[in-house]
């Protein structure tokens, strides 16, 4: 009990640093995947433009593929933007208040955000893995008939068959579930950082700067 009373900040700093390290690693990978999704989305849209207006033969799948990639790009990159303050926000009230009331207001808003996200989590899971996710896409197919007849292609053909398979919508809706989980982790980090800033401003910590998000601003 004496140790707890003499070093209360360590109980906050060590979990915070661990969570910040995890978020930095995971969100870094997610950001890279988001860039890949963005590049593929642009390619798919340009392909459809060429096929529709140059070749006069529009493809059936690029529109849905672009939505698929846009949702995943959002689910993967929005938590990183939220972590670094990249969202549009009205912050004139906290800025106008003294330090302690402003910090208390910020913590209260983060608690509300965390409550909403936790309440949304079962809905995101149900929408992804439940009834809606069982439907198949109308135009997106996995062309397993293109697999080679030898090597690893033959193993996959024996496992999944050699016919085109429609993509389940759950793989699109899963972007919502992933985005909610990542945003919950970021919100917990922001809460811990705000609490530390309130209780011990001299020991406040911040995540490493993100040059890509800073350049976007």
C-alpha cells in the first residue's frame, strides 16, 4: 500500500506506454494496408472509366470492388487519424477553459466516445458475422478457375474447387468491426494520456509524430 501511495503515476504510465507501443505498431501496419486499398481503389475506378468510355464495355464488378476497398481503407486508417487529431473538431470550449476544467471536459467526452464505441461493438459483430454477412456479393467473385493445375494451385483447387465463388458481404462489413475495435484501443490510449496530463502535466506523453498525417493536414 505504501508503494501504491508513493508511486501512483507508474500504475498509469506503464500500461499507457505498452498500449501506445501496440497501437503504434498495429496502426502502422493498418496505414500501410490502407494505402494499398487506396491504390487499388484508384486503379479499379480508372479501369472502369477506360472500359466504359474508351472500350464501350463496362465491367460489372469495379463499382462494388471500389466500395469494398473504400470501406476497408476507412476502417484501417480512421483510427490513426483519430489518434493524431486528424478529424474535424470544435475545440474552442476546452481551449477557452483553464487547464483543469478543460482536461476534465476532454476526459468526459472521451468517456462518452468510449461508451458509444463499446455499445457499437456487438452491433458491428452481429452485422458482420450474422444474417447480413451471409449474403453474397452480386458482382465480386474469386476466380478459382484461373488457378494452375500444378503445385500450390492444385492444392487450392482440391480445397476450394475450380469454379468462381461469390464473395460474402461479411468480408466487406468486417471493415466496420475492425475499425470499431481499433478506435476503442485508441480511445483508451487517449483517456490514459488525458488522465496523466491532468494528474501530472510534467510527465505527459504523446505518440510518435506521423509524417503522413501531418503532410495531409
